[in-house]
C-alpha cells in the first residue's frame, strides 16, 4: 500500500461522517478521496459544514457515481442509516473485494440473523457478509479485527457499557443477573435529520427516557455480554436523551460475585486497561464526567462502593461521536491497515 491510504466516507453529510472527516484531515496516513451524500450530493463539504472551509476536500457525490473498481480506494467508512448499509456494502465489495470496510451502522453487528430480523423488522440483505464481519470493539476483539475485511463498529451506548462490564464478566467477578445500565446521551446521537421531536424547544430544559424496555442496542448487549460470560446474560438497559451536543454517561449497577468487593472490581478493570491507549480507569471512588472526554477518543471509567453490601456502582463516560462512533472507526481502520492504533487519534479532550 502507498504511504497514504485512499479513504472514502459514505454519508459524509451526517454528524458521524463529518466527525470522520475532521479526524481524518489530521491523520498522517489518510488521503480523503471520496465523500458521498444523498440530499447534499453536488455540494461542497464547506457548504454543509462551514468548519471545513479552509480545506481542499472532494465534492459530495452520490454513492452510485463512484467507480469502485477503478477508484483505488483502500478503506470505505459507511456512516449510513441502519437498514440501508447492507446492500451498499454488498454491492461495493462485489465490485472491489479488496476494499476494507468499516460500517458505523448496526447492520453487521449481530451474528444471529434471526435476532437481526426480530429486532430490526426485516431479513438481513447480505447474510454471506454478516458471517465474516468482525465486531469492532478494539479493546476486546483486537485479534479478529486485524484480519477483517469488514468491521462492524459498535454502537455508542454499547461501547460505554461493554468497556467496563466485559472484563468483569470474563473474570466472573460480577453476578450476571440484576445488572442495570442507566445511560444518557447527547443530541447528536439521534442523527442530523430534521425531526420535530429534536427541535430546540422540544428538548431544551428537559430530560427523558426513550426506547424503554425495547431499545435495539439491547440485542448487541445480549450478544456481547453472553459471549464474555460464556452463558446467556440479559441486562436492564434504559437510554435517556439529555439536551447537550456530545457525550454518553452510563451509570451501571452490579453485584460482586464470589464475595468480590467494589475495590476488587476496580482492581480488575485497572489491570485489564493498564496498557490501553483509549480507556482510563480513575482512582477508586472517583467518577467521570462527559466534559472530561469531549472531542477525544477516550473512555473514562470510575468505580465506587454502593451502600448496599456487595454492590458496586460503575460510571463510564465517552464522546458518542468519537469513541462512540467515528474515532473508534478510525481505531479499527488503523488495526486493519497495520498502522499504530493511536494514529490520528491522540487529541486531548476539549475543556471547557
């Protein structure tokens, strides 16, 4: 491969697409050669996102206008809506099977095709590709990702829950029953499409739960937690919408297994992530805030003792557009291309 990889971003006019562009502009091994959009096709990126005015970027074009066989693209990021990506990636890889694909939608995250149909309401349109997709939570599935042609980037909520819980489930350090995940997200998690419920006057000065009892990320959590524990794990998960732009804060309630204390759980996480570039475990008793990770690819994790004997409270914070989406996608790209994992992602959080 040349010194720089040729990159396409499909869905560059959305929030995660724009975040990919922002990060890739400062990636020393990335060359942005194609940007696509649907309604915004034909426009320049600076017309859609003025922050890109100083940069020479390709114009926004339709996906159909790209000649995949001749374009020489090395990596395609798919920042497209759920349910539409399967056929796009199927057609793309049929024309250019050498391309590495990082999919930011939910389309390839579930291994069980019956579970996908049950949760998303239609059969999977590319079952043969689903079988080869690697689940892209780098800190847990690094080995599989390195060999993958197609990587399914995890959901933002699920990343915030899995990073603290998966090592504990693997170590059998917590009870698998009674796990509660209370998660809050900023508005960008709902996407950029115009929706009445997302108007400023509809969400400002308010705070509400949604997808109560049936949010689609539950399927992803069931799959990954059960894999980690070696048995079926079903957690209670409730997402909330907070009137802020970025960030996810997850407050997680667990019970230590085999008489494990909250301090024991903290020690397990601290050891597991001791050499992790993008996961930081705070001192015992400290808890993170979303402002501490804004604009960065970091996840901060805190563990505190509950007043109920044997229980612990775990809090994680990440930026939903970076570690929860585009930054993690670039982390996956770095792995599949053999670049150092931190390349282009070493920015410190923006505060205040």
